[in-house]
């Protein structure tokens, strides 16, 4: 049986960004089930895995901080969907894969906090982690001894990048498993006590440009789908 993967979205899926997640889940053997803020909480029932996708910023009320002027595309309804969903999935040991905003939701859901803007709150000389001319930027990450390194098979690898926020204090149960090699921004976390709980700050669903990107993408999504199939 193919596993049913709940995929969180803000609204409709008729755009390239949303379709990238759906295509990746379908390509590697899962059945996508879109989850929106307007759905009943009962929609959680019956999913075998939870994919927390990219998108706008999380409201800072969720981690006890004041509103920062660089925040954009904040949607409290989406926060109210994703944070409890993540907490429930972790409680039930359902595989969770977080991408970009998703890694931030995972950490915040377990009491972590965020840099609301990397250059304003972390380091002014940090890398450009946002898109450049509508294209993802790229940089290297260093992967610690972890499930992520076992999956990817590398200590250093290149990834894409499109974010202005980052995990600051990790949530309960998580460990840091990858950092940006140049500025130390957290690029991956996982909970080693769970079947599969990995969050990455980059966008594997759209790592399509090179054979190395495609291989990195395949390894992550295959592992997630396989865990949800168990």
C-alpha cells in the first residue's frame, strides 16, 4: 500500500511551488493529501506521514517575541494548522519531513525560536540565503554524524537556498545535523528518537538542476516515503 502523505498548504495548489511538493511525493511512491487551514482537524486521521512545506513567516507570538519589521506573508491560520499537526505527529511517531518554513515550524512546535531575519538578528555578514533574481541561491552545508548524513552519504554538500529566517534555539528533542559552512546558519535538524523526523532549511523539492541535486532530492524523499510505509 502506498502511504498517504499530508502536505500542508496555505490555500489552493494551482501554482508551481505547491505542485513541486505534490510531484515529489507522487514520484517517490506516496499519495499526496493536501491540508489547508480551512480543513477539519479530523483530516489528520489516516495520514502515514506529514510534509511541512515552505511559505511565509511564522507569527512571533508562537515563540514569545515581538513583531520584526522584516516579517512577510504571515498567516496565523496556517500557524494554527501546522504547529498542532506537527506536535500531534511527533506524539504519535508519524514520520515528519519539514522543508524551509517546515523546519522552523518543527522547532517552534517543540518550544524553539527563530531568527526573524538572518542579517538583522544573527550576522550582518551572513551569506545571501534568499533568492537572487528569482533564482534560488546556493551554498555548501556541513552535515554532522546523523541520519541525514547516512542518507546523503556526504559530510559536505551543496544545496539551494531561499529564506531570510532561520532556526535559533532548537525545540525539545531535536539535534542540529547540518550548518551552512560559511556562516553557521542551521540547515537541518532531526529527532533521533523518532522513526523519521527531519527538517531542512533548503528546498529539495526543487533541486532539479544538476545530477547531484537530483540525487540529494531522491535520497530524502525516498527515505521519507519508505518510513511512512512502515
